[in-house]
């Protein structure tokens, strides 16, 4: 399904904008999904919106244990999220000061990071949301 996507210099996950991803179920096409994984079993829009604010990232060592992520992980709902780069914080001075570090691959214009995706349908309206999260490692 084609969709419009305008690349941005800086994107905040809490804006919940649509991003192009490639899923394991449709590896030959980009799909549009928004940040903040909403599990299929969420009951209300209010609960779903609260959940997505806490599920932009998942600790990869815990994805099979945490309720928000375990169904997507067990069902093999994997995806590739294309990047040109992203920022991570490095804390120094015992956690008192932080510096942004730009993570990218020199000489490579685009690379991908693995993620999880899920679909959620709001029962009263039938509206379907496709969402994703990016696993991080402990440490």
C-alpha cells in the first residue's frame, strides 16, 4: 500500500508520526506504522494512548516477558526500521550530565534496525492502528 512520507531531519518518537517500515509478512513493500507499540488486547482508546507513550522502545532481553511486547515477540511480528542515523544520550558525571551522540554508519546513507510491530483495532469505531517499537539492550 503506497503512502506519502516526507523525510525529516529530527523526529521525536512521542510525536507518534507514521514511519516507513518493512515487516516480515510483507518484505517487498514499505508499510506505514506509528511509534509506540499498542498490543492487540488493549480495551479502550484511552488505554491504548497511555500504553503507546510507554512502548516506544522495549528492552530486548525482556520482550518475551513484558505483557506489552510478548505477543508480538512470540508471534514473530518483526520489522526493519530504516534510518539515516539517530541520537542516543551518553550520561557522564555520575548521571548528572548528558551528551547527544549521533549514531550512523559512515559511507552508508541508510541502514536498518530491527523492531516489533502490532495491530490494534478500536472496537467502537473499527479504526485500525499499526504500531511499532524499537528494542534496546540493557546497559
